[in-house]
C-alpha cells in the first residue's frame, strides 16, 4: 500500500526524520532524540506537522442547526467569531465516531478539524446526516486527497511551548493580531508571503501555542521560517508523550466507536442539559456512565505501563488505554478506564509480564503548562 504524504514530507526526510506508517500516512516519529523534542516543547517551543489531519469547511444558511444535531457538544456556545469548541461526533449507539474541534467564523461558515485516520469516514457520515436531515449544508474537505476541484488545499503546523507564540510572531509579524485571542479561539490573518493564515490558540500538548492552518502550497516556507526563529521540529513520538502527560485522549486508543464519551473522560464535552437533540443522545441517557477515566503512576520498578494491560482493583478489573514513560516526571504513567468506585489516591495492581506491580490512581492531567500536577 502506498502511504499518503503531507506537503512537508520531503523536508522531514531532508532533516533525517525516522518515518513511520501512521494510519496510512508517512509521518516523522522523531528527528533524532524524542526526549529532546519532548523537552523542547515543555521548556521552549517545538512544532509538529499535523497536515495529515483534515480541515472540513461547512457552509450554508442551516449550518448551525445542522451541527446542533451532529455534535455531542452544543455549538450554541459559539457566538463570537473565531471561538472554538471541542466535541465528539457520535453514532446512534453513543459510540465515538471521532473527536474534533469546531470553529465558528460566521452563521453560514463553521470549520471542523478532524483526525487523520477517520477523516474519510467522518466526511461520509457528515454527508449522510446532511442528506438525511435535508439541511442543505455544503461540505468542503480541504486536505489534499479529497479537495474538490478549484478549492485550495490546507496544511496544519502546530507550534507548542511556553515560547511558541512569541516565536510565531517573530517569524510572521502578520500574526500579531493573535496576541489578543484567548485559548480555544482563532483569528484569520493575511500574510504577504503565505496568504491566509488561521491562527488557532489550540493544541495537543498541554502547553500554550498555536495551530497554524495555511495553504498547503506555502506550508514549506512556513516551516522553514519557524525553524529560523528557533522552533524545533518534533515528531509523533514526542507528540504522544506530551498529550499523554496532558491527559488528552487519542482516538482509536483511548476511545473509539465502541466507547461512550462518558466512559472516556469526555463527559465535559457532552451537553445533556439543553433540550436540543443530537445523534447518540438517547443512547447516552439510557446507558449512563459505567467507568471512570483516570491517570495511573507506576510505583514499583521493573516495568512500563502500556495499553491493554489489565488493572486489578477491589471494585473489579479495568484496563490501561495508553501508557508511556513520562520524560517530564521521570516515571511511567498511563491513562486507564477503571470501575467508578475506585478512589483517586488509592493503589491498584497492573499486570506487566505476568507480574503484578503497584500503581497509584491520580486525577488527570499529569502535567500542564510545564508543571507537574502529580507526584
């Protein structure tokens, strides 16, 4: 199978990146030291090519009403241009089709950013719901493999870390209007060299920073200007350890079509209070929450917490969904779904290579804005 490539693929190879198959995409896992890339984001600024993710523009007179029924979170929270919202998109049984970010630009224009591996299925589902509801929304994918004729493809670079915003402004003075935007907001600016840049104060690392959505034809120049400003390229390896420290879910690992958002620690993204209906609402109301989503810190030596390891508790068994060695904490950490009655602060046993090792249950996240929140 031929892997898909982002517009930055040649640059990654020139930089000596170790490339891997990530959901059918040829992506950099690191450019040398994954640990150094991780620390660069926590302490300074690092950047990730996330152009494998897919921007989808939704336009039309009924787009807000359509999204009210499509998403578990309530788009009526989006009233100011540029405001963003994190949400799950569910099937009729309440399973997570995908988790995504929706941006509000105007009453007739919203933008979704969906995950790479689910993008084609997401678009098919959105089109099916559009047809089924008769909403008349125009659905325009902006990723290279499925962009309609005459529409400009878009690429995404995430710049994250305590110095990320300052270095973006240094590289692109045109983005200075973003100085005023709050977290989970975006602004669109015009740059003489790049064209339109959507500057979103969002990310997947637990650090401040921007996600820059730019014309795919010009993203190589964006990458090189950021490098010249001192932003260190980082690969999927560091992205995974960073998001795990930040307690952020990874689709296909921490949740999927067979998992309710209520059991994946995403109840805060589900609006069950308003009267509006949405796909999956009835199933969630009927099933309720059966598990809790928590963090684990390994206390015993001799192992590393990994996905699918069994967690033994007095209230019954649970399972690790993601695990790693935390560069920031210098400890093995994990995300896990456990029985609801397991208390934060209690100890559990994790089966690792036929051994039962002790781990402590902690509230997420482990790290935020460069600071350890657990010990």
